[in-house]
């Protein structure tokens, strides 16, 4: 997700925009740019942070009381100067900034190229501003109507602001699927636009949250809001109550909680546009371009660290089940120092949120030196790991600010599920019907996660009860053994309570000696082929006075008399159950950490990206 700021009024636009973009850098900061109008239209943009934009525009004409700015979180096209926003039309007279994904940009671009348009970037956004100009060049439509006409051709999500040198009295903004807030200034034709209210709140508390499918047109100091179908709307102006710090976190007390609650959307963004569940078709470049290679690989080696390694453990079950492919999961830090035996028909797949983890990068480097094919599943576009990969897939989870990885984990598992299905299809290991069936269930997951999030209040009570425990044990089997590991990691890294995840069956080989009335044991006991075995493990814990918190499938009341607490989660097919079952464990770790006054977003001793050994 990117950050958008725009202004039209009587003040100096540049200062308002730059200050606002800095407030939005949490939304992504791989490049930044500004467009300013003062008789002419000037665009300054650069890779890097907003401070880099200030540096490159130093000494240049930064005048103008109309302007817009953008801080980018790359989705299409690597982070570089050419792909930075704002983008301009063929003539250079129209400029646009955009937050979102235009899914049909390639088709639109082809048509424009045939009509003589040349493009300087790889972005979907540049296509849109060329389309607006193309419509104006071939019709008598007004600037605003040309923008509406262009947006009606777009499939996907957008929040845009667009300016035209030939219409300096105009500023046009629109949204569909990506947020856009309008601040009502001092009544002298002053309006602020931004991705959220943080850049606006210091100037005005009166805001309008533009709705999906609406377009705001400021012309000669007057603003009108219409639908994309040209129906005038009566906007609802509300008074902001949150302070700046609350606003940056979207009203949540911590980035981590915000990111936990973003998961229905981040998982949707991870699979959006990548398959057709009616036909079982895939639309993933790595599968299309590397299909021949992927079909013939003999072994998959997954490398990662921490939570990403846990995603790899889930993927081990997925690739073995779906693609019947031998899989090894390696801590990158161990793999890089062993002398692993690799062959050219091995596929090494690196998993990383940041794309900069030193051990994972080193493991990839080793694999390349041993002539294996290297893929990457990563969240940060243009980071080192994708650049080192032969191919791969981005998770599109949006920036993850909290050090504890939450939405990145579920997005990694989502993308790994798609890759496992895609390779299963290439290898003929799974029928199209079965593949489509998994896809159709995956499309239900965002809603099931919404439901799992509704356990929050119950989990707050549990957290209150167990926040002073000194040790936790997390147990799971099969696909949910990695969920147990991930739940334990979440708890220990933000609450500093010692916690261990274990395969449930392994308990009798040691950990059962730890069980007593002071040891909460979290057991993932959702419906699965192992359910009865997990219940036996619970009985073993209870026989030793252990305290059991059981995750069960919705409606299963069979454990009520046996365990101390039951958390019912929506049922899904076992291969997708880690996506749902991890949610309550994230909430449990979050609330316990908050109750222990821990620094949830920046836990002690930890960094968001471990770029050193
Ligand atoms: C997980 O909550 C931690 N923040 C940490 O284990 C993290 O997963 C690990 O450092 C790997 O980071 P990466 O995904 O950016 O490579």
C-alpha cells in the first residue's frame, strides 16, 4: 500500500505534501515523488525515502499552491526513479499518483501502445494517466469526464489524484478499494487529500471519507463529489476525534494489532488475480515462465528464518500433499554453513518478509553457486532476495511494521499454497477439480479469518488469566505442528514468556515432564485426520494437572468437560487450517504482551529485518 497526499488552496503545497508523506511512510517508502502546479506542472521523484525527495528537489522550483505527492510500496515494477510516482501522460501535461493495483493494466497498455503511446515505467499507474489523455485526445469530454471514463475501464483497486497543466483550476481524486480521505480546509477553496487522516489532522478536523466508486472534483475552489456514473453525492462531513499517533495505526493501539486485523484483506491481496477458481487456471508469472523447469524438479528445499521458516514447514505438507514432491525445510542459518548436496534439478525456495535477511540471502547464494534453481517468496518488492531469485512470487501483504510477523506469515502460506497447487497441476499430481476445490475454499478464508478475529474478547479474558505464567507449551499435529511453533514464537518474542512449540505426539518424549498446574498448554485440536490422537495428548496433559487451552473447530463441544478453555475457530480443509488457526494465537500473544507492558511493536533485542548474521 502506498501513501498519497495532495493539496489545493492558498498555502505552499510542497511543505504540506512532504510533511504529510513523512506521516505516511509507514505505508511504504521505496520511492517518493511530488507534482507541483504553478502555471506549469513540475514533477520531482526519486527512489528512497521522502527525505531523498527533499534532497533532489532542493534548489529547484518548488512553488505552487496545488500539488500532490506519493510514497511508494512497490507492487508492479521495482523501486526505482522511473517507477516512482507521480507518473505523467504522453504529452507530460497530465500527472497522476495512485495507490492500488490495476489488474487489467497490461490489456489497456497494449491498446495504448497501438495508438502510439510510449511508456517509461513498468507500472500499472502510468497506463492510467496515458488512458486519460488518450480519451481527451479522441473525444470532446471534459478533464473530469475523461477521468471518469478511464476509471470505468479499470479492473482492480485505486485511490488516485490527477492534475492537468491545461486545467490548473482542477484537482481530481477518486477511489475504489483503496482509502482516500478529504480534509475540508478554511473555506477559501482549500482541500486536503490523503490515504488516511494523519497528513490532514493538523490542518483540519473536518473530513470526508470518499466511498468506493466516488470521484471528487475540485474546480475553481468548489468541490463536488459524484459517483463514477456521474451521480452527484451529498458528502458526509465528519469531525476527526483521533490524535495523530492513533491515526497512523488506523485507530489501533499498535501496528501489530492493526496488521493482525488486516489479514482478511492481506490474504485476499496475496491471491487476488492469481487464479480462476471456476476453472482451476493459474495466472502466476513464476508458474507460467518456469513451468517446464518446475515440472521436472526432483526436490524442493525451503529456506528461511523464524516465522518464515514456520511458513516453510507448512509448505512442506502442502507440496508433499498436493505436488507429491520431496521437500526439505532448512533453517537458512544452518543450510548456509553446511555443505549441502544440491543438484541442478533441485529447487531452492527462499521465504522472507523483508527480503533482506542475511542468513537467507547467504543460503540462496550457496544454492546458486551449486547450480540449483532459486525462487523467492517475499513481501518487499525489489528487495535483495527477489533480485537474487530466478523467479518467485510477492506476497502483497503491504508493509508489515510490527516486528512480530503476523500478516506476512499468513500471506506467505497463501502464496506457498498457490505455488504448491500450481506445481501439482504441472506435474499432473492433482486433478483440476481438486485444485479448483482448494481455490474455492481459499476464497472463503478471508471471511473465516474475520470470524476467528471475533474471538478477541474471549482471548482478552484468557490473556488476563495467564499473563503471569512463566512457561507455555504449544502442541499441534500435521499442518498445525508449524502453527504450534509459530504460536510459541509469537508469545516469547513479544511477551518474553518462555514458550515452546512441539508436535503433540512428541510430548511423551520429554516435554511431558514439564507439565503441572502452572503450565498453560495451548493445543490446536481442530478437526483433522489426527483429531483423536490430539485428544489423547490432551488427556495426557490433563492427567498431570496441566492447564489446556484448546482450539477446536466451530461447533465441536466434545472437549468442554476435558479442557480448561475452548476457542472455537471456523472450520476449513486441513491444508488451509494454518491460515485460520494462527489468528487466535497471534491475538493471545498480543494481549498477554500488552498486559505485561511490553513494547509490542518493537520487542527488546529484536529487529524487523535481521540483515546481519
Ligand atoms: C517473526 O515474528 C520474527 N520477526 C522473525 O522470526 C522473522 O520471521 C525472521 O527474522 C525472518 O525475517 P524475514 O521473513 O524478513 O526473512
